[in-house]
């Protein structure tokens, strides 16, 4: 399923103004999964920069 199609289905299945919101597994998975994926990607970029430039980014102790 393409992202655009998935977003269209979510927006069409959203509750109306007077109806309660019922969370589905897609909402929970995206709310928990997106920050994890972004964090892993950022960690990979930082490690790559450290290896290429031979410098240490972050992780400074007290």
C-alpha cells in the first residue's frame, strides 16, 4: 500500500466532530514507530560523520 493511499484511507475513516476517537493499531504503530525510525537514522548519520571526519560528536561525560 502506498503512503498516499494509506493517508487517504485514514483521513476518510476519521471520526466526525461529535463522534469519539477510537485509536486503531495504525495510529499507535505510527506514533511509536516514527520516532524510533528517525532516531535510528539520526544515530546512523552521526556514526557515519564520526567515522569519516575522525571526530567525536556528542556523548561528552560530566
